[in-house]
């Protein structure tokens, strides 16, 4: 296959480049972390891309914190009660201050929520708080949220990666110099160059061990690998191709940490497209993609085939594998579906063309080339166009594409992802339903799951929701990526998280 040759050449060039580079140790107290693109906004009310969510989670505190067991722990809220399904009472910690010295109170938490809902900031996150009727602050350390209707996803929308408390009065330009209460404070950002943060001197919990972290924006994967080998960078998370990782494993100055991940790679279909609104075509595309082969050849086995948006470790996960709607590789069935849909092959063997937009990320582009080759076998010509991440992401968010590869990072660990990504009320700019999928059956199940107080009924609703999505295929779940961290040996106490977040920076240390 052409992609094998391409990967072999890339690996060979990388190995030669690494051999030519001399290792240069750094004695700086600054940890340099390599990221693929600039965060779009470090305002936690606005940023939804991976870089934004991962970095602002180091600057801001949520009300509650997710753990690796798919549960919630206290954060700014020491405790909370739910006296009835439409009332949540949070008791906040005392003695918490923002990084500029201002005390953090319930008024700040109320402002954070109100500013998302009242238009102070324009954000797709507003849809996640659609059920909130009002927010009260009976005293400086008590926050009461009143709901229009029961919403079991509320707590998950108040946790890290989704939420961070900002100071009262923070407006639409807050992103320029964000001020939070987290273990690190913002220093500077230069778009397409870097983001600099430093340890906060007045953090309310265990202080960070690292003095400073520089997030260096390096779009090219080979350059990222070289920076790590030279010692001019210290760490990256899921930002290298598998071939590069295998090469870097052999470098004595570096260490590789890996483990099963929950980050979901998927391909979204634009349901407004005349071709893709036909479910037979979407299913044919799914049947024409050999996911296990791609995992082994492109990802070096560092992934698991995905049969749902939720990861298998999630208690509400239900696998679509083995059902009549199974989408395991079956080109014969794909060809039959396309023939039945009336799209016969032309003299050149092509049935029709589809456009796929991608970012310039190396692994994503290689994936697109492989998909192009595999879909050509069933008569679909995939026309590829790559854009810098900011342009690609802007088009993705507003639905300006036919097909597009993307990832759910962290947000797919809880069932609210189904409303955010597939509800008819979550079309952009009010949510993440970027393919404009609409299903009255799914929306009814989502409403029932939100309204019921029965755990068994809610589980049954989410099982049926996953069945509907497996049948309709508004997007194709590809695989759950392993979390792989490559870091210098001077950076210690590095641990992986299933979602691939940057939480390890809160506890990592430097050895000199």
C-alpha cells in the first residue's frame, strides 16, 4: 500500500536526522512541552479545542473534578447536595484566591455560568447549560443552581475540561490575560508560537513542583521529534506518529509512557450534503474502511477499535459489535449498498467524488491518504484538502465540510456527549452537532434519560441511544487512541491519563 512506503520513508528520514543530532541537555527550570497548534481560547467559557481545554485546566479550577474511575471528586466545591432533581447546592472552599489575589466566592461561580448563558461571551458551551433556570448565592460560599428540568449531566458540565471559574465581571476579552485559581498562572501567549505559564504562589491546594512551563507550538511532527531528541524540548502527549515514537524509544535521553486511552478518533458526515444524507452511502463508507488494518499499519497497534462514542470502561457503554448494523470491514457489502443506492461505477471505476478536509497534522494526513486508497476500492474518490489547524477547526465548527476526521478528547467519557454531539438542539453555534444530524427518536431518548430518576431506566435509554447511532451512523467511530507520552529523563513523576490531558504537569518534577 502507498501509505506503507510513505511511512517507511518518513521513519528512515527521521532516524537519519536523529543520528545526526547531538543531545543537548537543558539546565533551565522551564519545562518545554510541544503542542501541535495554538489554543483557540484560554477562557474556559469559550475554548473547546484540545489545546485550550488541556491548558486552561491548569489555570482554572472547576467546581468538581473527574477521576480515572469515571466518577467525580470535590474541587472548588467541598461538597454538594441534590435535595430534588432540579436543585443543586454547592458548598465552596474557603480561603481560595485568584492568582491576582482576589478571593474566589460563589459570586464568581455564578458570574461564570450567567455570562455563558446571557451572551456576555459567545460560546458553543451555552448548550451544555441549557437546563439552568437561575443561579443563587445565599452566602459567599454557597452556590445554588435551579434547573428548568432534571439534568443528570450537570455535574459533568461543571468539572475539569468543561468548566473553570473566572472572576466576577470577566468579559469577552478575558482570553487575552486569563486569571484563574489553579496551580499555574498565565504569563503570556504568542499565537502560533507559544504559551507560557508559571507556578502560582497562592494556590489553595498542593503547589505545583514545576516553576514554569512553556507550550511551544510546533506543527510539524518530525520537528517535534527532533526537538525532543536534541533536548530542546522535554515532553509531548499524543503529538507524534507511531513510527516516530518507536524510533524515540531507543534514545537513552528519553522515556516513553503509554497506556489505554479514551480519546476517540472519528469521521463526521455532513448530513446536509446531498450524497451523505443517504444512510446507505454512510454505511458503505464505514464498510469500506479496514479499521484493524489501519490500527496495526499506521498506529502500530496503539489504539482499540471503537464501537461507540463512550469508551468500553464507561459503565454506560454498550457495544454495537455483533449487531445487524455492524460496520466491520466488508467491501463486498459496501459495493452492493452503493449499487442499490443507484451509484454505479463509471468507465474509470469511480461512482462519485467526496471531499475530506483535514488539518496539516502528519498522522491525520496519513490517515486521510489511507482512507482515500481504501475507499477507492469501492468506487469512491476521496478528494483531500489540508489546512492549518485554526482554519480547519473553524470550518469543522461551522459545518463547512463533507467529511472530516476529528477527535473527542475527554468529553466522550460521559453520556452528555450524546446531547452535545447529536441532539437537534446542538447545531452550531449552540453545540457540537457539526454534521447537523437530526433524529426525533434519539432526541426523545435523550429527554427521557435526562428526566428519569431511575438508574436502570437511564441505562436502558443510553443503550438505545447507542443503538440508534449505530444504525444511523451520523459519524463513524474509528478507534480509541492510547495515551503515549514521550519525555526527557530529567522530567520525572510523569503519569498517563486515559483522556491524554496535561494533569501530570501538576505533580511532575525536574531532576537536575
